[in-house]
C-alpha cells in the first residue's frame, strides 16, 4: 500500500581477499572504508592456501582479517567494483608491475599523475586487469587474474616499475 523505502538492507559485497598465505572468498558489509581498513570481517568465508601451507582449504562462518595481513581485495560483483571505483574515478592509468610480499601484480594502476613515483606513497593502489603471480616455489596457486584489485602496500611494497 505504501511505497516507502525498503527496510531490507542491501546485500553484502562479494569479494576475494588475498593475505600473505591465503586467498579468501566471501562477503563483507557494504559500509566499507576502502582506504583505512583496520580489519575486515568476511562472512561466510572460504579459504585456500596460496603458498606451500599444509593447512587444507576450508570455510568458516565468520573470518576476521587484520590490516597487517591484508594484501589485496578483489571485488567479485558489480556493486562492490562500483563502490571501490568511486574513490579512484579521476585518476591516471599507468601500466605497472608491483612486487609485494611474495606476490607480483601486473596491470593498470590508478595514479594521481603520470609520474609512477606517486604510487610509492599510497597506502592502497587500485589496479585494473590485474594478473597476480605467487612467487613461492611450489605454490599451490601460481597465477590468477582479477578485473579489479585494491592492493594494500603499507610496509610490504618491495618494488614498483612501469612496463
């Protein structure tokens, strides 16, 4: 009878989260602050090792990932990708390779200028059409791609170069 706003909350974002040792898939709340994460809650979460960990793949109803373990977030639905892009919409695209922890990311990075050095000061770098290589010998998952990856570089960026 009345056509007011729906009381149903919007569905959570579908994501993949990359840590130094795991790739985690699941859902996060829509009220994310992409640049200043302290922790991320993934519910439900399905995880698989990327390196040589002996812990098998598994799942949990709720998984907390702390900021210091966060390498990248890869949106898995259009709503999440659109939300992430809001903060990077007017940036320049630079074709780069980043060495971070034991991963190599290659793709188009959103930068504030055409100067690659501006990326070295960012806490988070958004990359489009990312190819992610796990550089660990004997890694269980060697290479995968993501249309969009928000890469958290704090204290883990080991190299950045234009290609």
